[in-house]
C-alpha cells in the first residue's frame, strides 16, 4: 500500500481568532498516482472549523489511535500503508502546533497531531468513526489546558476507538514507559567504539520514549555520581516546593565547599531564594548551593530514603559536595529512571516539571551528550566530572519531535580527554540512529522483567 506524494501537503487558510479554531488550515491531499499493486490513500482532509479529520483509501484498512504524552500527541497509525515520500511536518498554530506524516515502520504510516506543552486532549472524547470500509473520520475535541491539579488528563485512557500503548508482553521502565526492543542494529557500532576505547569503563542506558526501543550496555553498573547527583536532588527540591516547604535559604559556614560554583566566595550568612539556589546548583553546578539544598531537604539520609521510594537502586548520597573521592553513587539506569518519572508527571506538578526541565536546559557544560546531537536538538541534562569519572544524563527532544532519555558514565585515566570524546561519539551514534526514518529494532524483545 503506497501513500503517494503531492507538493504542498498542507495549505494554510485564514487564522481563526477563537480558541475553538486553533488549527490554522484546512487541506485536502489526493494521491497523484496509483501504484501498480497495493492500496493507496485516496485523500485526506482536515476541517479546521470542526476539528475534524477525514481520510479515505481505495481499499479497506484498520486505523489505530493512541495518545502519547509530554507533549501530547494524537497518533493515527495506518497499518499496511507505505509512505512514498520523506517525512513531512507542518507547523500549524499556537496550541495545536504540528501535524506530521511519517513512515513509522516498514508496514505503517503514522499521522501525528502535536499540542503545545501544557495542553492535552481528553482521549475519551476523541472519536474514530468508520464511515465506510475505506472511509474514516477522526473528531478531535477541544484541547484542555493543564494545571498543576490536572495531571490525570495526561494519562492514556483507552476507549473503543483507541489502541493501548502497552501490549500484553511489554514491560514498563520505571512503571511509566513501555519497553519494546533492544536497539540491536546499533549495538555493534557502540561495542566497536568501546573496543577502540578499551581503557575506559562505561555504563550507558538510552530509551526512545515514543517506540520503547532501548540501548542498555551496563546500565545497572554503579559509578561515582559526581555532580549528576544534583539531578535527583533537583527533583526532590521541586517536590518540596510543590508542598510549600521551601522558601529562603541561608549560607552556613559548614555548608561552604570548594570545587565548582561561585557561592563559595560569597559572605557566610547571606540569604538566597530557593529558586536562585537550585538554579545555581544545576546551571553552574554550584557545590555550595547543593549542600544548602541537601541540608534544607532534611539531609542525605532522608534524601536517600526518598530516592528508594522512586525505585532508584544505586543512587546514594554518602558525603556532602565536593565529593572528589566519588563516594556518592548512581547508575545510568537510575538517572534515566528519574527522568522518565519526571517527564511522565509522576514526581512533581506540571509547573514544577517544566521549571525543572528549563533549568536543566540551561546547564553550561556542553562537551558530553550535547556535543553529539544534531542541529536543532534540545537537551535537558546534568553532567558530572571528578577527574577520573565523567557522566551525563539528559532528556533529548529532536527536531522531528522524537524524544529519548540518555545516560552514560565513564571512568578514565585522570582528566583524559578521550573519555569526553567517547561520550560525544556514543551520543552521536545514538542520535543518528534515532534520526533515521525507520530505525531497525530487534524482532523479539527479552521483556521478562519490569524495570
């Protein structure tokens, strides 16, 4: 079955000022030629006045509908349809932002409607209707603006016209992300790179949030956390902020330390807002700010207990910063778990999630995971470096809308720049792999445990 290309797939119409008309265009797409064999999309049309999508084929197909989150995307899969042209995206408006048509895999064409952050659909009100065996319509409801007290709208609630995103044999990473298949086609490239850098010890975990495909090479290996420990501390801070427990912080002499950051040079007794302190802790990796936050959140023991309730097995604070001996520990899998819980609204309010991710996007060290990303990609990440150990963990959004989690640690000869080069090259290999139209994944998935 072939979906053939026509120039100007989406055409703008007049801007409608009301909230009910947030789509900026109506369009009809027709096949320019019928393939010799198989079934083609005859046409599709979106009515911006009614938020109504119609599409027809020359033979019967069975569309599948699902809702993905963070940001909200309505996905319409067309099994058996082969897209006859490259992925096409069109920016639409302020709330309903983008419609994308792509080849999801060898047998399926996917249509994606993406909403702005902070908005969602009530999936129960999205209506997929079979008008005839080869004519389908999708009625979209009015987008809903999320608030901190409305996280329930981000949950996927299957209806008769929707397909659950978790199959019976799937497992959930961190209890929230369906895991599908290992990135088998990528593993040989990564392992060849590891062979060239055999003097390094590494652990890494990458997870495609849209497909559930993952790369796990030593993801459960325990490493010194260095400043990546500031990532779960950041989230614990925003949990307390949501609960109204954090206000003004005072610098005490026993919390001042050396290493990264500028607060060590400030006057003891100086007062800081909580947001100012947490921002310095992450963006410039300020160690004194970190100690102030650890103290304000009840100390290492209470934070470690909280981390365990999140399912973190390896993340432990044993020493205030700067922890140059590497006694504080974590793993790539733990770092990815924190990020998975955050982006799926399991730990903090929507407002705090956006604020935390914004702070992580403003970090000043870009030599590790960010150095391997393509132009236009955005990463919210936290690095760590104590000379013999470097690491990085982040949430990546690609220009095509794909999102994935990335975490990697490397022990190296002290300050050896080849450790940094290795992480950059791993990041680049993963990015290029996921940037393909149809990344090749393993057919069978060893999903035997819930991670």
